[in-house]
């Protein structure tokens, strides 16, 4: 979680300026192509809705000309398929600023599971960068496929009670 797309040198949640709350996706193009990530992004929100504020708008922030070209082409294909304008902007990334620690993994922080993850990830950086914590955060928020969670739950490092608690979030 962080801030992108703005001009303020050091945005914070309380002083966001013209930035947008964002998340950064680090990916290996040999595992998942950028075009597939774009498809998932377009499917995950209403691209014909402009959004109600700069802070919370949906946007594609591109890191280079190649990503910009691919995003622009995928947006054009989507507009053709939908038969209407896609209002989600494609903008240059500029600098991505990591959000404050308290802004990371919000749903997991509200869950009793946070105690286990704080033991598994003893410092803020390891918690912020933990794939298991990121996935657990999504599941606690009510997103995700229960079958996927069951297939990889043993790799999260949770106790039997922690696993049961996390499974409860996705099967309720």
C-alpha cells in the first residue's frame, strides 16, 4: 500500500496532496504477463466510473513506455468490447511512496490473527513485504477463493488455531 501519481515529494495519509492511494505489483513476466495483470485490473472494478476523488480513484500507473503502450491498447480493446468510454486513467507512475506502517494490511491488523503475524514477521518491513500476510489480509477482508487458501494454508506459518480462524473468514 502506498501513494502514486502525484507531485508531493513525501506524501502521507494526512498530507496526500495530489497522490492516489495505490498498491504496487511486483511481478515476474515469465510467470504472469503484464497483459494478464491488466485484464485482471479491468475485471476488478467498474472502468466506466470516473471515481469520486483523486485519493481513491482507480488508475493504471505505468512505469515505462512499454507498460503505457500495453495499458493504452488494453483500454482501447475494452472500450470496443463495452461499446463505451473507459474513464479509468492511465498515468505515469513517477515515484511510488510506501504508506505508513499503520496503513499496511488494514484488515489483518483488525483481526486477532495479527498476533501470530507479528510473531512471524517481527519488524514492520517484513510484515509489509510478507506474501502470507498480504494474502491473509485479503482473506480476512472477505476476498479470495477458499480452495486456493486451503491449498496453500500450510505455508503461512500459522498455528492450527490460526489456520482455523483464517479458514473461517473465507467459508462464512
